[in-house]
């Protein structure tokens, strides 16, 4: 049986998420019912496994094995940049949020995306991912495209420049 999750727990978790996301260029799906159902799934997983495994994926029930799909997962940003939403549709792009666009199905990136290593020798950095730099606050991020909004200082994408060219 699923561990029970109260309306209040969903509400509080959602408020926390909204607080964290504010001004950082990430948006929750504007469909409230859909979003609350996903939050409920995350909360159930927290009660079940002790961590908030993605509600749309099968958990290995081992935190180390599921580390890449603890919400928000390692694939969120690339999916939002490419498809306008994460795999579950919990997080959406600014455009999708503002226009309340319907989310189509997002292909699973897990296991297909080239993983970004946790630590990599400087001389090899250009071999894998492009590093983007926010020219306002200096925030660096290794990913295919610059984020829509700098999560640190809130400036838009056009203030980013490539700091180290990737070689994919
Ligand atoms: S796909 Fe979305 S809901 Fe699922 S873990 Fe990633 S960010 Fe969270």
C-alpha cells in the first residue's frame, strides 16, 4: 500500500519548491492538478525510500543507484532546454509556463545522455561538455546550452558566453 500523503504536505512541498525556483528560470507546470499529483509521487517516494526519486521512473530502491533521478534529476535542464519540459512534465520552460502549452511526451534521456563526470582533469574538460559563463556573476555551467535565466543572479540567456568550447 502507498504511504499516505496529506494535502497539507503537498501544499508545503510545493511552496518550498516555488520559493527555491523564484527568479531562477525554472517553472512548475501551470496545470495545478498535474503538478500536485507529481509532488504527491515524490512525497510517497520520500516516505518509501528516504529520498525523492522521480515519480515517473522505476526506483532501484538504492539511493546511490538512483542518485541521477532524485528530483530534480540530472536530465531536467537538458530536457527543458530541448523539449520545454522535464521527462515527467513537472518542470517546464518559461515559454511553456507563460503560454500554458500542452506538454507532449518527452523521450527518456537517462542511459542515453553522455554523463557529466563529477570531477574531470582540466586538460580534458574541452573533450566533453561546453562550459558557459554568466558574464554578470561569473556562474559557470557545463551543458549543451546556456540556461534561460542565470540561477544565481537572474540575468537572461543572452548574458552568457561560451567559456570553454565543448567537443561533442
Ligand atoms: S523528470 Fe522532472 S519530475 Fe522527474 S526527477 Fe526529473 S525533474 Fe523531477
